[in-house]
């Protein structure tokens, strides 16, 4: 049978004895049994990076002792570098709209790991405390949006941009291959005047390049961070120079050029920048749907359809019709794009309905939805 320990803050709660999380996380596990899924690892690591930058800034300012600060950083590197403790972040994504439970989940895991390094038992909260030390100079309301920006910056740069650039290169290759081939153009799906096949592929490339340009523009805006704004963007309980130092440390940790927001309340009360990213991803999805739908039409046949393109034989197309080749890659891409368009609607409603006064209350939902689209 699993053993438990009892933890007390304002209430008592039983926590599994071997868990690195604490009372707040345990309550969240019990209170938010909704989807069965939490934040992806990419976000957890981004959040840990923000916490590391905050710890380094607090040490530099002299408000966090070197002894405690160093062991907090060591514990955070277990998550960031060693990719440990991935199973210690079980909080459902449908939780407090500020992401408070996930922020506290990180604070508790890091505090317990730091105390373990120092020879203390799990749940001791001393000498490293999850609130007083790991969360020093921070609030969920500025930490979570900062981690959202960092995570999306990394995923756009490392995954989305290389994939789209590869697609653009492939379209260029196809355009060169198809030069000199003239086919019948079609409007209203009816025969029209002739058009070079290469021009049709130039059109796809042009649409996709334009959508990628919009994504890159918003990516630059994600580099502006609200860290240091704490609860409502005023910076209450934050030492002078804290946010500037955090941004400098985050630049070293992530390798991205970053800046401190001049109006931190803006990215706490609303996620307009991420909404614009979602819209740019929708435009990219629409460009891909146009391309994949055209390819499906041009490959129809091959005898009784348009028959303009011969598709690669990637797999058998039918269980009862030998030799049939289906446009399965185009169909898969179209389904992905439909999901991205639906995600954009989710993000729009999350921004429009839950940006109330000083705090947007759909941060977890916006984060996981846009990350999936990326």
C-alpha cells in the first residue's frame, strides 16, 4: 500500500510520502479531475527556466542567500538539464485560470528537491520554502505569462519555422521541376485558360511565405516579458532592478534576445500577443489547406478525374481495390489545419470572455491550445 505524509498550510492534506509535490498540488489533483492531462513538458521546462532566472536575480540582489539560491538552481537544473521529475507535475490543465496550481506545483517540487539535496525529508519546507524562497519576488500572474512567451518562442523557433522553411524549399524544387509544363487552368472547377503548373506551386509558396512572415513578426513581440509585474502588473513586492536582471539571465539561459515590458500589466490582463500568434497560425493553416486541397483535386483520377499529378505511392490506398493511390498526406495535413483553425476560435473566446479587469483567467487553456497549433 502507498504510504502518505500529512502536510499543513491553512488546511491539512495527505500527500503521497514519495511525492515531491506538496499540499497545494495535492489539493489541485483532487479538485481538478477533469481532462486527465497536464501541461506538456516543453512548458514545464520553460517555467523552470523562468524560476532559475528569478533565483539568480534574487541572489544577485542579495535578497536570497547564496546557500539557498544555489541549491534551488541545482534543483531546477534537474528539471531543465537532466529532464528529471517529469512525473511530478500532475495538475490538470483545467485549473485556476491564472495557472496558480502549476506555479505552486513547481515551487513545491523544487523546494522539496532542494531540501532533499540538503539532507532533509520530503515535506519539510526547511531550509528551503516553496513560497518564501522558490517563489520569491514572483506571482503566478507574471511568472506563468512569462513562461508562456518563453515556451512559444522556443517551439516556434525550434520546430515550426524549420518545418515551414523546409516546405517552402520543397515547393521551390517542385516549381523548378514543373517549369515548361502548361496545364488547363480552372475557375469554378470548370475549364478556363492555360496556366503553367510551376505558377500554381509558386502561388502556394507565396501564401505560405506570407503566413510565416506574420508568425515571425509576432514571435518578435513574444520576446517582451511581463516578469516583475507580480499580481496585477504594478510590481508590488519586487526589488528594484529585479525584472531587468531576470530578463538578462533568461537571455543567457534561452539564447533569445529578450526585453522587459514597459507595461507589465498588459501581458497579465490580456494575451493579445498570443492571440495574434494564433491568428497567424490560422492563416498558415488556411494556406496549407488551399495547397493540399488543390493537390487532391489535381491528383484525382487518374483516369476519370483531373489526373494532372501523379502522387508518390506511400502506402496501399484501398483494402479492396489493388493499385489505388490515395492523397493521404494531403488529407492528414488538412485535418491538422482544421484543428488549428478550431484552436484559434478557442483562443479567441478565452481572450474575449476571460480577460477580466487586471487578469486574463484562461492562461492554461490558451497555452496548451496555441502550443498544440505550433
